């Protein structure tokens, strides 16, 4: 190793140059500061990554719980809509000779007119399923087919 001041060849572990009597601690401090900085940076980096992973795992688990609750809630709402439409269609078919076979806009207009309600609107499935009449005259949903 060379002295940074007089460029004389000195021992690697020298603290003071034997020729110009300058202290050589500055370079050693710089190296230790770099090591400290690298250690701190690595620690902060690992803490951030660890926190991110922990938050991701928690969010993933809570998101699954949310989806289960939402699907259960939407299935209940869809079931109520199916029952409502089934009763309206059966009532219409019992009273009128003109039978409803589908739930298209023309048949929905017939139901609205029959119920004498300007506020009647065909309900929508919460998961954007399509309501249809099955062979028994019951209303079912394409997304919630197995609702009872």
C-alpha cells in the first residue's frame, strides 16, 4: 500500500506513515463507512421486502374471505330476484291466455303493463348473470344455476 500523501510504500495496516508522519485512518474510516452503509441499506431493503410480502399474504387471505362473503351475498340476492320474477311470470301466465316463454324486453314490457307499475324493472344479477325461464317455468340465472 502507498501513503496517500508522500506515495511511499508502507505496511497495509499502518495508521501513520513512517516517512511523512501523516495519519492514514481516513481511508480505513471510509471503508468502514461503506460497509456500514451497505449493511444498513441491505437491512432496510430486506425489511421493505419482508413487509411487502407480509402485507401481500394478509391481503390475499382477506381477499379470499371477501370473495366468499360477496359470492354468498350475491347468490342470496340473485335467489330473491329469481323468486320475484318466477312469481310475476306465473301470475301473468295464470291470468292471461298469452303466455310468457322468455324474459326478453317484449315480455318484460308485458309484465310491467300487467302489474300496472311504472316502477317495475327487471332486476339484474349482481355478478352480471342472465335470467332465463327453465322448462318448469322457473326463473334461473346463468351465474347462479344451483340456487335453491
